[in-house]
């Protein structure tokens, strides 16, 4: 049976850890991902693709820093837009080429997507999301004094700028996405979306923040009335007691079970926890959330692979 599926692809699937950040490397990774995504379309499902952009935005910020004496640096929300355009181009071209090979006339549409946040979100009082390159403690103090940046030590590797990570409220262009998905594969809300807010006159402004891609993917799934919210990772399943003798693979679990595992502290805050929390929230709407590997996405939609969370 055909399902409407939001696919959330991690930024590391586009640029793998320790891989040189060339266009060629990233495009080949996207080509590999496109092969799997088209298999989902060929299985009869309608898909919206969203993606991470952490490595790509980090590199754009590093380029800004390297060229700052000659070229003014752009704000982070503009960096996000740049990465959306770059990754969107790679995804759209790779998907179109793969579809043509299979004789499939399905179109692909990439949307530069703004995501609205509340300018009074508590996250703006407590920036926690590290972005960009590493600095020494002395450089970090200088940036705080000169530019007002908030800096934080990051896992013993140096200091990085930290910015707010507010909750996404509205995905712009949702009505258009819902219309396009009937005939096309849609790429939208890359990197969590370009964060914006509205002022008292209802005017749009960019804001120095980064929206969590899993929370944005959840909002996109809810607002497009998706049947399935699928988060694609580099592991086949979610595990409890990971790395221990009693390690166990999770397959089909209820919201209640998932919430209990969260209470037990089973999932790392920096990796699996945001995915589990987003999956729980979506499953509470009566729909299905799946966490699985890209290679097993079609099987997961058939209930034969991955970790599935439902009411």
C-alpha cells in the first residue's frame, strides 16, 4: 500500500567522517543515497526528503573565517541557505539521473525552505549548539569581546561558537509540498530549515540559530500529513544496553516502551536521543516512526527491518 513518507537523511551520509570535503566525494555519497531513495519511490511510496547539513555548514563557516580579511562573513542563517542550495542541487541532479536510468518520469523538486521559530523561545537565552571551527581560549575571548559571540569548550578539542537551537513552529511552503508530493519527489527543509521569525509588523527576519534537523523533520512530517516519519542512520536498528553483554536490538516497540528506555538513559544525548524523542512525538499522533539504515529503508517500510515505534 502506498504511503506518504518523510525521509530524514543525516549530514554525515553526504560527507562521511574524516572524508575530504570535495564536491566529488559529497556528490558520490549523494548518488549512492539517491539509488536507495528511488527504490522507495519505485516501491510505490510518495516521499519528501529532508537532510542534515552539519559538516557542510561547518565548512562554509570555516571558509568565511579563512577569508574574513578580504570578504565579509555571512550570517549563519545565510550559511544554512547556501548549504541547502548546494545539497539540494546534488540531490536533485542525482535523483533525476537515477530516475531517468530506470525509465521513471517522476519529477524532483528542491525547495529552499524557511522554518519559522518563536523569537521569544527560551533557547535564545541559553545557546547550546556548537557551530563552525575550533578556536583557542584566547581567540574565543577575543571573539566574545569583539563580536559578542558566545563561546564554549567542546570536548577538549578547543572552543567553538554556540548558537540557539529553537523549536520549529511552521515549515514555510507546506501547502506547496503537499501538492507537489503527488507527482514529484520533494527535497525540503535541509539542515532543519533556514531559521526565521516574524516581527510585530509580520515581517520576516533571519536569526542566528540552528534548528535541530530531527525536530524539523518531525514538524515537516506532521504538517504534510505524512504516514511515516523515517530517520535514516548508519545503523540498522536502535539498541538498548549498547556495547554491553546484554545488548538488545529494538524492532517493533510501543511509545510507552520507548519512553521507558529514555527514562533509563539508554540513548546518547548527542546522537540517538533526538531521533527517539522525535519518533515518540510522531508516533503519538497515531502514525508510524522508523529509525533504520538507508540500505534497509524499503524493507523497513514493509515491517521487515529497522526500529519501528507506534502507539
